[in-house]
């Protein structure tokens, strides 16, 4: 009877050792699956805007918390098996002191109960990671990414609330510019146009300004610059020189105007004759350029309207006169710059390509 009891204890110990091995394998499996889900979600989040980084951190932290909780549970079950193994070892070491058959029967029954309870409690199949939840989480992340890509940036929505209708004034355009009948585009031509001479017409640089100015509130407008290799655009007071030295009439070269200039892949911002290089934008191309002016705040901000990428911001303080929108489509630039500058409907976003 004692020998049989001894064999049962050894068998139970072996079963527990195998169970602990399975539990450790389960722990590795959970870690692997959790890390796989985290990696997939991380890759999706990396395609999102930086504003979603906090959401990524929270999501990964939630997965980490569940992983930690499941890991602790597995460790507890391993500990349960370990404790019972120690008890069995103690009984095996004291087996010679057991004499009475009745006591052996009782101990066998108790050992069977403990064994059954421990095996039931430590079944690896009872410890399951919520794979459905992980798949749902990954699916929601993918859907969120698709949704974000289809949305207009928050800054864009804000700027659109200040959208202005801009009409170019043909009476101010340099004679080598063709202004469309509705005043929404300016195109360079080699041919000097037969246009009337007016005090407001630019004669020495390829500028044109808007028909209407503004002297309060906030205004936002956008210009389509796609396919262009040279352009300037911005804001100006009506006092900007129209005649005389060419340099005096260039946008941003005097205190009367503010502009961003693009030439062969490089960007500069100009005001008061001071050039601000924008090296971080070198080589970047935008379909639309947006200009926001806050009259009470003395702010002139230029953005790549496709993605609302900041280009440059002038903090002027107080504007002293009415402001007009101004564009310069530039010369032909060795045959690479014939396309028009077009005023866009800033109330609407450019189509997502």
C-alpha cells in the first residue's frame, strides 16, 4: 500500500511538472501574441498624425496591462503546482513513518482531492488571451486610420471658417500678365498686353493684387501652385510701389508687403527686405498654398494647404492700413513656369489623391 502511494505521489509530481511546462509555454504564447498585436497596431499608428501618439500610448498600455495580468495569473498557477509538488516531496520523504493502513487510505484520498483541484485550477486552456478583443482592436485601428485619411485636418476646418472670396484686379496687373475674366487666375505671357495705363498698375514686376481689401477680422485664402517652378504670393498695403525700381515693387522687399517665394524647389519668406530661408521645406511640393491673416492680431501665416504644413509666420503687431491679397506667377523660368496661379475656393478642401 505504501509503495502504491509512493508511486501515485511520483506520478502526480510528474503530472505537475508537465503542467508547469505547459503553463510556461502558454506564457510564451501570450507574450508572442501580445507583442504581435502591439506591433501591428504600432505600425498603423505610425501612419497617423502625431496628435494620435497619446492614443497609441494608451492602447499599448492597455495591452501591456492585460499581458501583465495574464502573466501574473500564469505565475500564480505555476506557484500552485510548485507548492503541491513540495507537499508531495515532503510526504515522499516521510513515507517510512506511515504505518497504519487506514491513515494511508485517508492520505491517498486527500492527495487525490488536492491533485484534482490543482489540475483543474491550473489547466492552461482556462487561461486565454482575449484574441477576439485584440482582433477588434486592430480592426478599429485600421478603420480609424482610414477615417483620419478621409478627414480634413482640424486646422483646415478652422482656417476655412475664415475663407475669403478673392478676385484679382486686372487693372493692377503687370502688362505681361493675363488675368482671367472672373479674376481667379494670373498667367505669365511673353507678349506685352495692350492694357490701359493706370496709377495702380504694376509696371516693373509681375504682380497683381485683389480688387477688394480688408481692414478688420480674419481672412484665409488659397492659391493653386501645382506645376509651377517659380511664384510669389502674400499680402500688401495699397502703398506698395507700382512704378520705378523693379526691386521696390517685389513682394516682401519693403515694409508694405509680406510674401513667401518659391523658386526651383527652395522657399523663402520676405518682409521689409529681410529674407528668411526655409531649409526644412527644400524639395517639398504643395498643390495649394494658404495664407491666413488675423488683422487684430497682426498675424500673417503661410501654410502648405494640402497638409496644413506651416511654412512661415510673421507676427507684425499692428497693421496700419488696408490689406490686399497679392500674387506673382513669375517669369517663364526657361520654359518651366507657364502654368497659371489660380485662386482656389478656400471653403472647400483639395481632393485627396
